[in-house]
């Protein structure tokens, strides 16, 4: 069954969606969208270093993503606003990565595949990495769910309960780095943040509990991966951007339904 490239692509999309959607809820709740974007952009430098050193792409991308998160943590509060710091580090890392790739004359590379994804080229080894990463992210989120949620709601309350907010931030950063590393093959570094944020934002109007929001977001992301893959095949469009377009359409529908519901309640 896995010899069919469409089957492998579908499994890759579902695995990435299941990893990204629950984590995306915390990104939305903590207003970390720009942080996620910066981490994703920096991953292209990890791709370049992996190719230069003949290392697995997953390892290089995750290492640079973790390095980016560590640098942001160390440099924050030292005279620069957080959005400025993220912008400088993210775009600098992206530029350095692209320049580094241009020097790799002995390595054949399709840079567009890493910028916008190439899910149709996913192989068996890629599937193992994607689903292994997804399982690890889901395990981390499930294990620290209560602590992460308490820290997100109120750091002072978390400290009173014996929870270290910095430790939970580290767990969240690690999970985010893993998602970035596994999602490169599916949607590329420029669209990873969309896979994190839009499903969570789509689920928000229909969820009454954090757990329900995570489950609905996972469903939205999974459906979008399948529908986007089918639409890409039918209309011969880039698969990664098509998946994001499907999620965007679902977000618009969610917003419209939420607006109609509010008007009905007022009436």
C-alpha cells in the first residue's frame, strides 16, 4: 500500500496535521504566532547545514529551531522588543540558509521544495520521521497538558501550584521545534505557521473547553490535508499551498458561522 505515492502523501499530511494542530492551540493562546514563524524560517538554515554535513534533514532543522528558541530566550529583555528580535533572527537565519544552499554546488537541491513543501515526494523513511515526530509531540503535549494549560492561563498560579513556567516553555519550544522539522517536507518552512495557527483559530468558535479545541483543530487540519491533497491532484496545483488554502477556506466558513450565531443570539 505504501508504494502508492498518494497514499504516502496522505499519511504524511495526516501525521503532520495531528502533531501541529494541538500544539497550535497553545501558540494561539499564548500569542506566539510570530515566534512560530521565526522558528520555521530559521529551519532553512538547518536544512542547509544538514545537506553540507550529510546529516538527516530532520536533525539539522530541529537543532536550528531549538537554537533559535534558545537565542530568543537569552536575548529577550535586553533592549529590543520581542517582535523586533524575532524579525531580526528569523530573517537573518533564512537569508544565511539560502546563501549557504547556493554554495552547495556538489549537492542537488530543490530549494522550492523546502520553502513550500513537496509532500508528493515523501518516502518510507520520511513517513517514519513524520509519524515518529508526531507521536513524540503528542506524547509531550498529553504528558504536560495540565501544566502547560495552567502556565498559559496564569504563570503566577502555576508557580503557586509548584509548576515552573520556564520548564513548560522549554517543553513547548521542544515540541514546536519537532513540528517544524517534520512539517518541512509537507508544507515547507514558509507555510508551517499556517498549519499551526489556522486550524486552532478555526476551531476556537466551536470549542467550549481547551481539550475540545485541540480535538476540533486536529480534525480541521486532518480534513484539510486530505482535501488539499485531492484538490492539488485534481487541479495540478502546488500541494502545500493548496492544503493551506483549504484550511483558510474552513477558517472563513468558521468565522461566518460564528458571526451568524452571534447575530442570532442578539436577535
